C-alpha cells in the first residue's frame, strides 16, 4: 500500500516510538506527585513544554497539553462562551475543520459569523478588513492551512489586523505544524495542534493560550496544567510528540519541504495530462507542499476513485476524515463556490515526509491507467 492520506493521519515515526518506549520504561510517576518518581515525570513534561515553546516562539507557561486538536478547539470555544460579553460575536472562517465549525455553532449560535472565502480557497481579506473596521467581534478564528485543499490562509496578516484592533486571534495549526515552520505561531493568542498529523502518536495535542490567561476549563476534576485542563498528563506520548516535531523542524530548516513541493507539482502536471477534464482545487493559491485536492472528471463520483485506487494499492481520501460517512458535500468546497455535483467529485491526495518522488510518479501512472479503464477511447 502506498499511503497518500497523511492529512488524515501520519504513521508514527521511529523517533517518536523510541521516545515513547524510553519514557515509558524510565519514567513511571505521576507528574503531580511530590516524590522523586513524580519529579522525574514533571521534569520530562517541563522539558517538552519548553521545547514546543521554543519552536513556536512563545513562553512555556502558555502551553496546555490536550488529547488533541479537537479538544483544544472545543476548549477555546468553551472558554469564550463563558467569558465574552453575551452580545459579542465570534467570527470564524467558512473553511474551518468540523470541530471548529460545530463547536462554535454550538456555543454561539446566531452570534457566529462565517468569514467568506474566495473561489481560490482563501478567506476574503477585503471583506474581513471592511467588516472589522465597523464591528469588533470577541474572537476571530482562521486556520493556518486547510485540511481538505491544502490552501494556506493569510494567518499572519489576519493576526496583525486583529492586533491593531485588540481582537483575540485563534488559529487551528493542525495541518501547518510539521509541514511548515512553527516559528511565529506563538504570536497568535490561541493555537491548536495535534501530534498524529506529523508522525507523533494519536491522542495528544496542545493549546497555546495568552500569557497569564486562566482558561475556563472544558474538563474538571483536577488542577493539572495550572488549572487549565484536568486529568493526569500522559508524559510518554507528550515526549513522543516533541520528538517527532523536532525531526520535522530540522527537515523544514534544511528546506527539504521545497523539493517535495516540486515533486507534487510534477505530479499535478502528469495528472492533468492524463485526466484533462479534472481540476486542481486551489491551484492559484499558495498551498501546502504535500496536498493535491482535485475534482475528478465529470460523472465520476469520488468514492469510485477512492475504491479503485485502494484496490490497486493506494490509500487516498475524499477530504476530511472527520466527515467520513456523511453524504453532504464538503462545506469547504461549498464556501469556495463549488456546486454540490462538483463537490461530490473531490478526491484528496496528501503525501508525507516519507513519500518519495517515485511514489508520486507511480500514483500518476495508476490514475492514468484507471482513467483509461473507466473511459476507454472509442475507435
């Protein structure tokens, strides 16, 4: 099986497995305990916190460990639901992951405004700038990069605008981390991330919060994480997460992602040559180096391609793994202006650091072969 579904989850990398095993064998105490075993666990937790803060450019005290980004994102909305003025609005982009969309809808209802997107898959900065000049929301949330299309959002520009109006800014950096430099993310007020997207273990993530902020915790029953999140911290998987991110940050620092972007671009050319009726979604916008989202030829439903590719040894997806099983078209593609029939033809190919140039080439050849089988040229 050649794996092209890294945006859903990445296989656990060797360095993360080794860090988990070593920590599990050597550190068995509860980090909240006062004895030596507990102190060793607390020290490992502190070292991981300092390392993540270093990568992101923030203070260690601003990091809260969570079970993943879904919990982190829900925590942000829960916190603001309990601290905002009852009349204050919350603005999030219309491209957000379902856990942001659904939690913000749950907590804010009619007070939620969706920031529109352009047909190229980027939020409408002109709309945002004009609207913000007239009204101040209590929170703005825009993801760093979209999970379905790979389109990079102008989060730095939005952050600067929000800072000028003193509006808190939140970004879901799940797809950004481990693919693009983590630096500067720490300037955002709230940032969420998840280890399993870049080769760390599943079930662990974090929330970066502003300095001296006391969250209204989503989970109650303990004073861990300075009272921001109850529950005994899982030290081994937190250490494993940082072991994985450290490797990815070194690869990014060495610009290894740029070459992989060239491989992706070469694949797109071969893909469109073999399937000229297909469309690359967000092709005119800056995108993550690993992601290709495409509308397959007219009349071909996405599930057909996913199943056919699976049978010949390729794991691809139809979009967000968190919407699997739903028959509704992608809300991301709808926000970009695609019609329902078009959105039902979307297939996502997402590579990882382990994906080779040969893997991209093999995928392109397989797609060309399947296209010929599905649509034989009549003499």
